[in-house]
């Protein structure tokens, strides 16, 4: 569990650090409380593997901002209700000036909704922008009622990017274009299944035939109905956005029951090397979206490290393989540091929110800038998109896995590492 940490530096040390990082020095130290919320326990806990490392790295870099800063970390326990509770605690009891939140709509949305009501600035990431933005609307089914937010700002990619990445991989292989979809009854699953903003219209537009057995509850222990539906339809492609333990259950049962698609492209569950390694041979050549890797050609604005440097530093400190949230949790603190540096009084919530809104920063995950026209106008104020590519897990002789980038049409600046291979 991460504990509270306070970082104090003398004026001389602050000035020296500011100069080294290329950031402005301040005559007076800025005092700030930052809350950070993520799913450190529960079925989504794999998303928080980098949290301790990144909080420590931010605190080590904070002198360059002239900060006396405390980071207060809260565990959402992978539960939306708990996420809302800890957001209220951070605001009313801890009196934070800024909240950072990461990892799936079940954590980001409750925190952002509470903070918007209480007029506390928030920077959010690691949730596709549609379930983040649309999911917080009072009536998600009525676009005419959707409202912009004044205090909460999100950066990540969108469903359109993930769908395009998956379909680019599928289009490179000869299949019968029959796709089985495993979509849970949660924020991500409902967004992916949406006939308006999800995968169904995109599949239909390119001649794919979709088999959707309907929503299922997270932590289901029997996927026989879904497996049978995919087999009966002759699906040669399988996709979905299950949580990691659910895909392990599904894929094990699918192979036991003779479901052998040519391609499996699964969001969320296949992001983490531990989840794939747990499948053994069954993990080889599964594909997933890749939002960050050591091969991404980006550099931290906070520390000057490349993506490869940051991944290597995490592996050395944690004794485990890099994971995609390494880059995005670091970028949360990059954006926070940049906004704070541009705010005369970061304890003024409105001023800090305005600084966040006017961010234009090259980070270790790419450019973060709100208001760009690569996002629909209704969400443009609050959403900044980051690049996405496709990857395939390759099992090595020692049983570990490498994630090889095999599709980059949407972000050609991120280099390919290999070509797509089928499962069968």
C-alpha cells in the first residue's frame, strides 16, 4: 500500500532543480495536496502495478516545481461505489487541491463526477473517452442533453481508435469475417456494444457478421453459452473487453470446448504480461491494443527519460516486466506538474482547472492537448486523444511473453516490431 509522502526543499534546492528540469523557479514554495485514486485491489488491480513507482518518481521530481506537495493515495478496490467514497474523502476530509485518477470507467467516472460537483480539478486517464464522457452524462442515451465539464479533463484514446486497430489487423488476414463478441455489463462493455458509438456499426460497414450473446456479469465462472454461440456461428474472430480474470476463465473453457478462432483481439484483459503468462501456451499470438510500450518514441517532460528508459527503470525497481500503465500513470503526473507550474496559485481550483484545459504538452505517451479537432466537438473541451497501435503476444522458450507491435496505421510514428500471425 502506498503511504502519504511530503516533499520539502529549500529555496536554493528548488532553484537548482528548476534550472535542471527547464522549469520556472518560484520565489515562494507552492503548497499543494494531490489525491490519486486507482484500483489497487480487486479484479482490476493489475492496472495499479506502477503506482508506487510513479508516485515516488513524481515526488523526487517535485522540487523542480518549487512545491511542498503531499500525494494522498486511495484504493477504489475496483468498485465504483468505493471510488465515489474515496473521492468524497479526498475532497471533504483531506482537502486536496487536485485529483488524479486512472484505470477503467469504474474508477475514473465516479471520481470525476463527484469532483465536478464539488468544483475540484481532476486529470483522468486509462479509460476510452466514450465511456468516460458519455457515461457521466445524466442521460447517456440523449446526445442533446450532454454537457461539457468545467473541472475534469481526460486523456486517452477512443473506441474508434481501438476498433480501427483491431479491424486493421483482421483485414490483413483471410477469414470468413464472422466475429464473436464478449462484452460485459459494465461501462466499457456497454460502450463497445453500443449500436451508436460502439463496434457493431463499424463491423457492419466493413462486411463483418457479429455474434453478440448479450451482456454478462463480471466474474462470471461459466462461459459455455458464449462459447457455444461462437461455435454455432462459425466465428473465426473473437473480440471483447473482459476484465483479466474473466478472459482467463473464458479462454480456458473455450479451448476445452473446441472453439478455435484464427484471431483473438481482446481489449483490457490482454494488456498485462502476468495475465497472458498465466495462460501458458494458450496466450501465444493473442492480440490486444497497445497504448504504450518501451518502443514508443516519446520522452517524459518531467524527467527527460525516453519510454525505453522509463520502462527499464520500472523493471529494475519493481523486479517485474513493464506494463502499459507505467507510461500513463507517469503522464498523469507530467500533466499535473505542467499545469501547476503555469498556475500562480494552484490552490485556486478554477485557476488550476483553466491551466489544465490549456495544456499543450509532449509527454511520454505523446501529446496531451485539449480542444483539438480529432475529438468530436461535444467532447473536445474535456478529451485529449493519445495514439494507439496493435500488438501480439509472443511466447518465448522460457515461458515469458513479448508484446510485438504488428499494426500502426493510426500512429505510424510508432515502429512495427513484426507481422501479424494467426492462431490456427
